[in-house]
């Protein structure tokens, strides 16, 4: 167990205590790195909770999958202006197993993918989605989007177009943080089991505390499981959400859609997101 401080004081301290560094060491360039039944892509202190979860609910599609790279976040939360708080990474067998097996047998694609996922996990990535670039047969950007089923790219396209920003610049300023970093097909059941959060969830909680308190322009958008997120963030810091709720936005109606659009979020919240980019990060198109 990592003996984390009660609160982080700076970005370097977050990187120092990041438990996902240990998982990143398992991201080795080989023909099994994107999918293999024997992969164990989890933080060791989370293992018992994952086993308990799967023993209780793992007979169905809620089962936690650890044979593919974990994704506690996309992009770099330490650099982003907009941080979207979601539930957990999805798992689509046709994509995350079948396509992954195909991609990992193409050495250049496999290496670029696993290197990028490792950079992301240790908080050194520059962007939610890799910048545009050329690679044969496909670019790292295309490969990342393919393995993600183009999910977040599609969800964010409307906002990117509406703020009239170059894609590469836009994605440098967006990050996704998951309530927990392990994949499943569905999420009808979730952590914690009882009252004990995963060790990696405790890290996420403290990182968000730090970001809300120390990053002036950062804003959070909760698109799924608002009650779960607030419970986690107030665990050990009871008045956190009340103190910083001006930095948190929740979408305008219930439902599972995570589309970043005025229709899904409501005109007011969507307008505030546009202002965030226009006032803080907007740069002219080249």
C-alpha cells in the first residue's frame, strides 16, 4: 500500500505517489500487450477487491476485465482545463479483444499504442488523443481511437467544432477521469464493495482535491454517476464538494448519454464549457 499524504502539494508529488506507475511497468511491447487472457493489468492493492467483486457479480457482463490495459484516465489531468468525470472504461469484445489481437501483431502500431498508454498512465501524455501524424499502416491517433471505438472523439466533436479550435490544441486541454480504471461491458454494480474504496480510487480522489484547490482555470463535468462521485470526493473531506462546487458541473438531465452537446448537457452548462475554451485556451486556427 502506498502511504500517500493526506493532501498533495504539487504536480510532482502526484506523479511520485501515482499507484498506476506500477501497472505501467507491465506495459511491455510484445504480441500480448493489448490483449491476453493472462495479462494482469491491475494495481496489486486492488486485486482482492477485484476478486471479491467478480466473485459476487462476475457471472454476467459486469465482470471486471484485467486482460486489457487499464484506463483510469485519458489525456493528462494535470494539464487539462476541462476534466470529464465518467464511470469506468467500457469493454466491447469485438473491439477490445478481437481488434486488439489484430493490432498487436503489427509491430509499429502495437509499439506506438502501448507506449502512448504507458505515457498516459504515468501522467506524461500531452493530449487526450495523440496528435495527427503519419505511420504505416495507421497512425497512433487512429489506433487509439479504433481501440476506443472512437467513443470520446465522437462525444467531443461538437464542442471542438463549436469553439473553432484546431483538434490537436483542443485535445491537449481535455482529460477524462474514470470513477475506477478497470473495464467492464456493463456497470450495473460498482465499487466500493461495502465502504472500502479501491486504493486507486483514493488516489483519484486526492488528485481531484488537488486540482480543484490549485488549478485556477480547471473545470469538472460529471457525466455519469453524480452521487457516486460526490460520495467519493467527500470521503475524508466532508465539505469538499460544497466548497468547490462552482468548479463542478453536472449534465442537465438524467440518462447514460455522455455526449458533450447543448442538448445533452443543457444550454447553460454547454455555454459555460464554450466560454472555458474561448477565454482560457482558444488559439486561432492555422
